[in-house]
């Protein structure tokens, strides 16, 4: 197999940034989901659609509930900034430049909890918050994770997977162990994630994508970025073969001695939601043939721990704590471990 596409998403739920090469780290690709938009409600009496997204009067914004976020495009610049471009259907585009690594000493510290996983973060300057609020038509703020990480809960972490996936013990012990570092405002855990939902990496295959294409009419092709992958592979034996992958090795022809062997442990399958139905040109939920979720519901609800969601893609983590390994489009990939059965997803508040 080979890598055909790589993506990072500096601001969560905005459009992705395609890469030709990327540095792998234990916490994901550089800048991946280091920022997240948060909606500011008028009062704490919020009609919550998902308690895991609510913290007081603040609501984490994701495509699932705020499909209009796909109208924001991102690009990474060589001067250490990202350019965010708002591209609404009326064509009145406007752009904003944001530092990829702002000075946190100048920012207000806030508490953020995403999918029950807490972290310290920072409120970005008012000029940035006001720009997003004007584009969206309601009050929001942009949060920045800075040096912090969120604890990995459930049985998503490689350690939990290797220990039999005892989620009820794993997620509570993980979050408890992280509390001292969160209180101190320091990031001392070696294992952790950004504002990515539950894992550092998401791996999908072109073969599974073509199966999705086959379910659509009029030769419609599914946009792989709607699945929000970090790594896209081509050359799998068949569609959804990755359901059973335990790990993949990138550039397997290289030796451990030259420190270029990159192994990603794949711990759980990814359950899908209505975000894959969103029309990227309008920022609204798709209808009719655009209801890809419904088409996958037919036969892809194959995870006992996420039984109401169809599966597409595999969550993963870099093996060990090695960092700085460069991967690129065209790199060879092999499956280094295969599971006999599909894994069962467990994360507090997600799935069944």
C-alpha cells in the first residue's frame, strides 16, 4: 500500500489542509486541531444536544451541530500563521491571519471539556473572536490548546488496547492521573490528544471510499475530506479490510537503526455521524443522495460499542513516544498487525 493523501486541521471542524509531507508525533501531525471554536450562549440554560460539548454557557462547536463551519477554509503559511478564509455561498469572501503558536502569556486561560476529556486552554484575542462572530452571526470565541493535551479515555489508547481494553478502569484512571498537570497548567503526560475527538490519527483507505462511491447515484464521488482523515492509503486488498488492522508500518523497508520506521497502532474503528452529509458548498446538511450516513447504515454498523453509527476508518496513535519522523505521500505502508475480530469501541458518553 501507499500513502496517497495527508491532512491536518489547525482549527477543529474547519476545512482541512492537504500536506505532501508531515512530521509524525505522539499527539498527531503538527498544528492538528490545536484550536477550536466555542459558541457563547446568553445564559447557562442551554438546550443541549450533546452534554459532552457543553461547559456552563460555552458549547464546543463541531460540524455535527454547526455545519456552517465548513465554509471556512484554512491554509498554513511559511511565516508561522494560518490564513482562514470565509467563503459563504454569496461569494463575499474575507480572510483572517492567525498565529499558529500565539504567546499564551498574553491570553486568558480557560477550562475546556471535549467528549468528557478536560484540558486547560486559552481564549484568543478579541479581534479574532469578533471576526468569527461577525462571519457566523452569533457570539463565539476561538480557543487555543497551547502546550496542553487532553487525556485519552475509554479503550482508545494503545495501553488500554494492549491491556484488554478495560475501559471502565482505563478512562477513569487516565483522567484522574491528568488532574495534577491540569491544575498546575503544565502538560506532563506523555500520552494525550489535541482537540481531535478521541485519537491522534485517523486512517482511511481509497478502497473503502470507492465502496461509498458505489452507493451514490449519477457517478457522484464522495469527498474523502468529509471523513476528516489524517492519512489516506491506497492498495488495501478490499474495502473495509482496515476494520481488522491492529497497526500499520510506514516505510517498512527502512530500518529501526536509521530512526525512520514509523508505526501507528490502530486501536478502534471510527463511528460516523451526520457530519459526512454536509454540503461543503452551502454549509448545510445534505438531503436525498447526499445522505451518505443513511446509505452506510445499511451494513456498516459493525461495532458493538458504537452500534448506532456506521464505521469508516480507524483511530490510531504513534507507537511509543518517538517523534520527528517524517512521512510523505508515496511512502510504502504495510499492515504490521491484524486482529482476529473487530475491536469494540468504548469512550464515556459516546456510542452505546
